[in-house]
C-alpha cells in the first residue's frame, strides 16, 4: 500500500512526517515539486517527492492536506491529466471561512461530498478533520489515544483509512456513510472554536464515549 500526502504546509508536513516515521510507503506531492522534494529529502529513507499528479499516480491512498476549496481544485486538475479511477481520497479539510467563524458549505452537504461528486470514479473518505495539526505527531499525545472519525460510502476504503489511522496510533471510529461528513465538518468547526477562540488550546480533540 502506497500513501501520498498532497501539500507541504503545516498539515501536510506533519502528516508526511508521521506517516514516514510509521514506516509506511510514502510519496509527497505539491504544486511546486521542489517543496515536496525538499520535504522528502528531510524525511529520508525511501520517501519520494514530486508534483501532485506524479504523487497521485503512484499512490493507492491520497491524503489531501490542503485547505478547502483547494482540495477540489487540485484533484480536478489532476483528473484532467491522469486516471483517478479507484483511488482512495482522504479529505481532512474543514471548509471554514477565512475568519474561522462559519462553514462555506453545509448543513445539507459537505466538502467531502462535493469532492466525491467532482470525481465519481474515486472513493472519498472523510477522516482526520477533527485532529488539529499540533496533535498529529505521536509525541504530542503520549498517554492519549485520540479518535479519528471515518465516513465513506465504501466499506473497504474506510477500512484502508482506518488502518492508516491505527498505524499513526489513533483510534479509528466508523462514522458511517459519506453523508455524515456534513456532521463531522461541524464537529471540526466546533473543535477549532474550542482550540482558538474559547481558550481550550490546541491539545483539544473531540471523542465519543459509548456505553
């Protein structure tokens, strides 16, 4: 199984680092291939870096670490150049407004559903959107196994992304079909409010407790 991380910003870098440290097969893609190549060199090992299309073409599971709507723009452009059929796209975005006070889509749809509608030959899994970048490194959550909620219309793809979450020492939680992404994105938005506007700080993360 080969994984791609698309994006070399804060989120992209933290996920690429965590995936590489977990010993998984990784390629990094960025609009500027020099950025992904530099990050790959820093991570070492067998990590590869290149353009977005090159990374997507090589990978089975693609984690898109870009803000909304750049997630959609990048994947639509990639689909114009390469065949994305069967690719698993992991949408970790929260489609927040620039002031972080509202969502750009919803409540009757979601960023993940929009991505799936754009690329019907792919399988979209909503995941990791309730995990802040500061909590991606395992050393930032020692003694805590945070929950990652996964929503998808494809059970096999959901299991594949659950395996990734487990490899990164998260607890994977089945959140049902992709339509539930609209609720997960609202939870992600509330998590942002707690972390940055209500004083909880960036160590905050939501969890569901079942009897």
